[in-house]
C-alpha cells in the first residue's frame, strides 16, 4: 500500500511541476525554480515506490542516490521561492535588504549542512517502509536540521503573508508539513504527503501572485 501511495504522491508532484512551469510567463525564474524542485520531490517519491519492483541491490542503490542530493541541495531553495512570493504579495518586511541577504545566507548554510550530512557522510543502508523498499543514510544519526529549519523558515514567511497580506495558504501548507514531518518517521507516506501539501500551498501562492483567482482575505497586488 505504501508503494501505491508514494506513486500517487509522485504523480501529484509532477502535476505541481507542470503547473509551476506554466506560470513562467507570469512569474519568471521563481516558477522555474519551483517546478524544478517539484520534479526533484516527484523523483524522491517514485524512487521509493519502485523499490519493491527492483529489489535491494546496486540498481536500487543507484536509483536512491539522487534522493539525498535533492534533499541536501534543492529543498532549502524553497525558502528562496517562499520569500520571493511573500514579497510579491506586498509584504514589504520580506523585501528588505537585510531579510534578503539573511535568507540567502540561511539557505547556503542549510545546503552546506545538508551536503555534509547527506552526501559526504552518506552510507546507504536498506530499510523497509511498509511494502516499499528504500535506502536510508546510516552515516548520520540525528534530527534532519536542514529540513526542520527550512519548514520553520517557510512557516515564518507564511505567518507574515497571513498577517500583512491576508493570505493564509502558505502558512497552512507549512503548518501541515510541520505536523506531518514527525509522523513521517513512523509512517513514511504521511511525511511525503505533508511535502505535497506544502508544495501545493506554494503553487497556490504563486498562482495568486500571478493574477489567478485564489481565495484570500485581501486583494493581491498586481503581478510585477
């Protein structure tokens, strides 16, 4: 059952990516970035889903290897996407020079930590997750700080969007991810479903900034 759920989540992520790329004409590079990250997360889900078909061994190990690069390098960039969108919602606090530089510094720091934890110290070890087969990193033992800090940063940006622009959906998506993440350590698909909700909330935010109708409590500034 886990494999089926992971396939469904992966397929949904591909849809998110497709819609993000379609917003490129309205949103520019940030839409391409969200689409690319969504493709990476889709791969992460599908790589786990095909494990039961491939079986443990060199092939599945090779399939799983890019998952760790995706989490180390791509996921912190969601902070960049969220910060850009919140600023374009009209939240001036998210557009100041100090916040922008601080945000990029945080992203770079998280990427370096993730690279050390998930790439430099990578030691692949097989692990069953329901009926899904995957490889995990036995070389690092501890909480995934880059992932936790990324979600918390997006949650803060979501609070800013809700408070100053009356736009709740980014906050809702980050909150769902924050709740789903610890459950995902016991039920893998719950954490991945939380990622899907987070990505959908960012897509909805992008659509709103791009001028598409999205329910909110205040008018959204015109795209720029």
